[in-house]
C-alpha cells in the first residue's frame, strides 16, 4: 500500500520510528520536546491513523503497550511526497529546479551528483 501524504504530526512520528526503530506510543510521545509534547491520546489516535494508512504496523505487545514499526521506508515516503509535488507542475521538474537554483538551494555539486545518478541508471538499463 502506498503511503498517503503525511501531516506534520504524522511526519514527526514517522521520523521517530525511522530514527529509533520499534517504539511504543509512550516512547513516541517522549520524542517530542517537553514544552510542545502532544497528549498521549493525540499520539495514540495519530499512530492508529498511520497504521490504517499502512505507514506503521504493530509488531508485538508488551504488557498493555503495543510496539510499532515503520510499514514504509523514509525513501518510499519521500518519493511519494515528491511525486505529489511534481503533479502540481504537470509532472515537469524544470520549474522546481529553477526555483531551487534561484533560491540557492541547488548547487553545482547537487547537479553533478544528479548527473552521476542519471548516468548510472542509464547504464543499468
């Protein structure tokens, strides 16, 4: 199942799982800064929503705590988000590249790395 777009809270939860591996809801909640920590029930509801989306899955139960792991990799989620962004531009990458270059976020080194990747992918074909 392809993961849908992730909201900021969902992204934070996924980052915690991607960075730390399998976690309980309480452990996920503790990854948030104390001053801005959502309520346990908020995290629980969001985790269950992510489970419905296929982004998380329950792997076991320890006492009353369910342990969750990623059902989708960071790379898969990133790819999905980029694909959604491209649809806003009719599938064209040039407007995005132009914006990144104009904003200083795309460097010549980035372009060289992309060229290497494209060349390697063409060789594999």
